[in-house]
């Protein structure tokens, strides 16, 4: 009974999230699907460099993603992190990328995986995206971008929201946990913070 009620509450919350995000996206002009060949809003902060699939699994496990979570991937690339969160853990997700080609690719991959109906796709600058409904935020950016993003994470995320970053830390923010994972370029780190972060 308790699980059913929690699931119902989560579903209702997701409907509200969808309505709010779509309304904001429409106001900003982001409701239409990006067209092939459409230019990015501005030059992306980081080049496209997909997170290895086994690292994606480690990131989601570290964040303890579950069915009641809403996972935002800021700089989603081909959508693999959000798709895995939805498909493997039953979460819902939001793919955010400034490059319209990445959003086209993310949507196609989600449709192929059969989970597109549980994901929102936003062709937006991550610094302009409203992330207040996130319960998990995933990142694979650059150190300078992580540091620039910190005030937004602090300002908008609810207490208890988990932030996971591949490779790069958050400066003086002390992570709750750090894991070392193997990659094609040698050992890399995955960092977890829980809002509010230690050392803020």
C-alpha cells in the first residue's frame, strides 16, 4: 500500500514537472524539436565526450537512483545517462544540452530504448535551465564549468538532492563519496555530493 501511494505521488509530481518545464520551454522558444543541422544556441562549454557505459552505471549506483527520482543530465550528449536511469532504475529524467544535434540524438536513442515517454528533452543552456525539480543531477563537464555551476546548484536544488560528477570535482566542496573507475584513459574519479554540500 505504501509503495503504491509513493508511486502515485511520484507520478503526480512528474505530471506537474512536465507541465511546468514545457510551459517554461514554450516561453523560451524551446518546445519544437530541434531540426537536423540546426546550430547550437551558442558555442558549447565543453566538447562532446560521451561517458563510458560502465561509468554511467557507477554514477547511477553511487547516486542510489530509484523509481521516485527525477534525473537531470546537464550536458546530456547522446542521452545515455538519463536513458540508463529510466530503463534500469525506473526513474524519470530530463536531458539538457545546448547542442540541438545532441538532443535529436538523445531523443532517437530514448525512442529506440522504449523510454522516451519518461524523458523530457530540452535544447537549452544548462545555466538557464530550471533544475528545482531534480532529485539527482549528473555532470561530465570541465572544472571551470563545475565551479561556475556551483551557485546554481546551491540556489535551486532541494536539500537531499544528489549531484554526481565524472572526472572533475567542485573545488572546496567536499564530496560525500569518491569512487575510482577505469576508463580508456586510465583511472578516473566519480564524485558524489548531497545538497547542502560540505565545505560550501
